[in-house]
């Protein structure tokens, strides 16, 4: 993915409230943008496991 695409994606996630972003000045080194999730990342793994097990059950039918 290109830089512009990533910036758009992060912007959309921030709009949805799924991530927080902030920018810090690094002086002559420029600026750095930081991104942090607003939820427990374990939630993603739990949801992914639930969807995977659900799709396995559907395939077995």
C-alpha cells in the first residue's frame, strides 16, 4: 500500500473511533505520527476465532 492509502485508512479508522492518532514534533528530524487502538487488541483475535469456527460449522453442513 502507498503512503496516501495508509493515511486515508488511518483517517477513516480514527473517524470511526477505532484508533487514536497524534503527531509529535521531532525538531529537525521532522514529525512522527503515532496510531493506537482504542480497544483491546485481544478482541480482534477472539472475534476472528469466532468467525473462523462459525465458517467451519457452515462448511460441515
